C-alpha cells in the first residue's frame, strides 16, 4: 500500500458530479490511494453557518492532498460568508496557484501552446480588505517580500522543469512601482538563487502587454509568474488555448499540502442533466500526481487518457461518456482496475 490519501470535497452544483467521476478514474489508476470525503461550499454555509468547517481544514492538513469540485457564491454581500475556495487557500497556506495550459488537450488543435501560469495565491487585492467611506470605497492591496520571494522560487522550480526553460515575470511596476516593483524584484532574487540560472531565460512583461501576447503569440511563453489578480485574469484568458474554462485544470500548492480544483464553476443550469464534463477534474487530479505525489508516470497516463477521450467523444460529451472513454484509454495503455 502507498499510504497516500485524498480528501474529496465535491462542493456545490456539478462538483458533485465531476468529482465522483474523477474518483472513479483514480480507483482504476491507483486503487491503493484511500479516499475520504469532506464538506465545503455555499450549501455547506447555508446548512452549518460556515463555508469550510474546521474539520475539513484539519482533515486536508492531515492527509496532505485534496480534490475540490466547485463552489457557488452569491454576487452580493452575505453576512458571515466567505468563498469556500478562498477559505481553503488561506486556511491551508496554499500560496501557489498553478494553471497549466496545453493545446494538446483540444481535439484537432494545430497550436503548440504549452505554458503554465503561476499565480501568487494569498495576497494582492484578494485579501478582501475593503473600507467604505462617505462617497467611495478603498480596497487594500498587499504585496510582501516573503510571499513574492516564495512564489518566485516556486515559479523558478517549475520553469526549470518546463521544456521551454523560460520564465516571464508579469507586473505593472510602471504604474505601481512600490508594490509591483517589490514583487518583480523578489522574483528576480529567486532567479538569482538558482544554481543553473544561466540556463533559464527570464524576461518581464507589463500585465496589459502580457494579455495581448497571450492572445497573439501564446507559443512564446513557458512559465508566467504574477501577483494574485493579474494571475487570475491571465490564467482564465490563457485557458482559451486548452479548450476553455470548462476543461481547464489547476492545483493550489503549499508546504506539504495541495488542493487540486477544476477551474469551472458550479454550473447550476446543467446540474442533473449528465452534461457536466469531468475532464477538468481528472486533469486536476493528474496535477496532484505530478506536483504533489511526485508520480509523473501516473500523471502522464491520466493526461493522455483524457486527451484521447476528448478526441474520441468530443469536449461536449457528458460525464458518463467521458469517464468511460478515459477508463478505456487507461486500459489501452495497460492500466486496468
């Protein structure tokens, strides 16, 4: 037995459909990984008064790995509510959000896009410090040396593992020289710490030009590292090249703990119809294999099986069809339950 364990948190909406599908595939690929379930999300808040119970945080911290499905969030302020995924990231110290984008996932794509957006996950505007005055609102933006250096080191490590061996630092230091300048400088310090820094190509782009270049020339990128808000926007934009948010995977990394999550939302309009595509949840599970459990062969097998399945059944196929096609792809590669 491997001793590895996975906490599954279906969350809201289609999360309760795509997470079980991913678990079904996991049990085919590695039946020795023990699965335990926990609660979090909007429905959890309505029933318990908290979007993430302390028991869930403790369980994920203890097991070290989790797969989160989706979260529904109100678009208006609700007393006592904070998004479940934000509470999980903050409560577990998940400081790096990693979003790979590969055009190889898209059936029939003729693009060679293979990039990773690394987003600082704990600071920036997402600290949620807003102050209301008489006729305006002030939102605080926090950029620290510690967090910027930490995410810089993570991005450098991933860039050294990436085929392009290229790191792009994204900022807006021409307008925000203190905060964005601090972020850029700390990432540069992280680059300087690398023994093989000379083998890593490093450049900088202003965030607005980075967005344009992701649209026009995404093949030019290897790894991009950015503060929280910029990384959030750029990773969603880049997801176009892997088929859109509906099939985009991600993983949140901390020290000794990781939480994988498909990028899509809870999609209440298709709940119960069987139309939810579990590919993003499965690809997020593959990121756990690759970046947390250090099992690259299993990650490759799963990613290739998902790619094969989408080519066979199409990206609009529902949960059952995609799941069976992925299992068939694993069997084709010599993996059986």
